[in-house]
């Protein structure tokens, strides 16, 4: 038993004891014990709207109310307090936000030049010793004056007599209020807070032929706002909300739900609706969001979504006649696209997020093949994902001829070679070629489409090797 006592009181770290009242004068303190409801709306810009409803019995007349357990990231200018059931009987006269949070250094700083007590425990003599010391400084560790001697630090438990005024253990709103009734108020306090965000993550699992895929989505809520929201109503808003001096924007988003053909699929957890120029997603159950917690909620499952795989290689606008001594290699990119419509078993707003693609190997084991981000995608729009670069497809380009017709007119002849090293597989490769100035195609080995004013697209079928050759006249 003595060993346990010795271990408990062995002086390893300096600990501060404070005698702190939970009720000061005529000030009333409201905590989470008074909370009846809480709702949190999270935006995709590191922003949350909190509505905290508490039942409070306030004295009639003017008084002070300390509303604790609010987010440390609270924006005080956005706070609004009102009585839902008796709105004309309660009004706030003055509001303060107390955020000078207690810690050991700040507390000792308040007692510089004053006397405190230091308690040490002698484990060999089983005896407690109380020493009175004057705290001289606390800049780089405490400095004490004890019995006319100066101590640079001193072991033991530091004890201060009281918690200084305006020192709080947690972020607290303080109001001077006027109350006209003895009835219980349903006080709703709403405010904006930083430190809470959400994002969407999608998993796209391709079939053997890359012609369809299963799509699943998760929403991730990251709460670092400094408060816990117990049994909260959770709403998520997808869209770009304009904010003043907002330099900390997290491009995070959230996916909706799908009414799929598979009867065994679970019911969607979120209900999606249009909201102003955004989309709002309402979780159809209560959830607790702890502080410093990352919470993931399943939100989307779609089966047999039609997909299309394509190979694309892009030329560069800086190619000119003086590059004709080199053969330029360029990567062939792999893209997977899908249509966000009902015919593809989708057809709901897909907010911005990261899509990770997987596919089973020859042994049936699921493997990661690439990822890409998407922007907010309304229904009936396309989703296009860059997966990576093709390993077995080689693309080389060479400037085979250059002619200067005049100081303002030139002709270029390009040869683009595509080699297919896949076994027994024909492929189609889209070759995207930039042009500039006033241009005209003089000759070509394959047909092309004009993608825009300065971009051409050639689609070539490659069995083993295919050469695209075209000549363009350019006027500067």
C-alpha cells in the first residue's frame, strides 16, 4: 500500500492544483448537460454552422450567462442567441467570447510576484512537505525565491489559491441578458466555426474488360473545431460558397446516393436536395461527432456503371522547326470515362472528390490501378478520369520536313509513330495535336476532327505499329 502511495506522489512532473468554483456570484453557467438538440451543417470550405439548443431556467431581470462547451474555432461575430418558445421575453444586451484558455504556464504567469505553495512527498520518510515560495519569473521555466534563496525550478506539485478572473477551462460565450419570465427558455445559439470539414472519396472497381464498374462512395467528416456534437443532426453542403478573406479553402466534397437496380442494396443514408445554387445532403439519422475525430459514412453504391477506356497522347505547342534533329517521345495516357445518368445506373449530383480505381488481377485479387480527382458534377454530365500512363504503348514523334515559305508563313510535316506491344490486342489511340496561328492541313495519312480552333484529333487503330503523317501550313 505504501509503495502505491509513494508511486502516486513521486515527484516527476510539476502539477498545478487549483481550487476553482463552478458557480461565481450571480453568474449562471450552461454546459452540455443543458443541451436538448444540436445540429451541424458542414460546408466544403473548412466551415461549419452549429445550432445548439439548450433548456435554461433564467432568473427574471438582468443577469450574466456563461454558455460553455462551444467550438474553439467559433467566429464570435456570427453568434446569434434567441429564445425559440418565448422570443419576446429574452434578449442579449452584451456578448463576450472568453478564449483565454487555462494551461499550466498561463496560470503560473498570473502568479508572478505572488506566493504559491509547493508540495513534495518524501517516499523514504513517508512524509509530505509544504513549502511557500514566491514566483519571480516563468519565462524559461519557473524561478522561485524560497527563504531568501533563488531556485531555478523546484520539484513538487505547485498549488495556487484560485483561478484568476477571466480565465476559463474551455471556450465560453458570456452574455449580459434581460429576461422577463420565470418560464424555461429553449435558447438556440447558432454560430459559424472553422476547423470542421468534409470530403468525398469514391472507389471505382472495373470489370475484366473495362466496360463497366461498380462505384462506391464515402463521406469523411474531420472535426477539429474544438467541440463535440453529441447525437447531432448532420447536413453537408456541396458547392463553392463565397467567403471574405478566405485563404484556407479545402476542396472537399461529398457524394449523394443512388437508386440502383439491385434490390439487396441498402437504403441511402443521405437525402439529397437542391439548396440555393448548391446541393445539401441530410443524414437520415443522428450521429455523434467527437472533437479531433475523423468520421466516415457510407453514402453511395452503384452497380454496373457503364465505362469507356481510351488511350490519348498529347503533342506540345512548343514544337518548331529547330527540333527536327530529335525524335520526341511522349507518354500515352489512359483515361476511363462514364456518364452520370440513369442509363448508367447513376444520375445524381456528384460533388468534388477523389476517385480511386481498382481491378482484379488474373488471380482474382483486387489491385489499385490509379486515381484522379473530379469537380462537382451535375447529373447527365460526363466524368473523365486520368488513370495513368500505358506501359505497352510507345509514342514517338519526329519533324520530317520544315519549309519557310515567307517570313510569316511556314510548313511543318510531322510523323507520329505508335507501337503496340500488347499481345493479340488491337487498340485505338487518340492523337491530340496543337496548331497555332492561321493553319491549313496540306496532307494527311488519317482523317482528323477539329477539336477546337487550335487543336486537332486523329484516331488511329494500332495492331503492331501505325504511323500518322500530316503536313500543316501555318501563318503567323
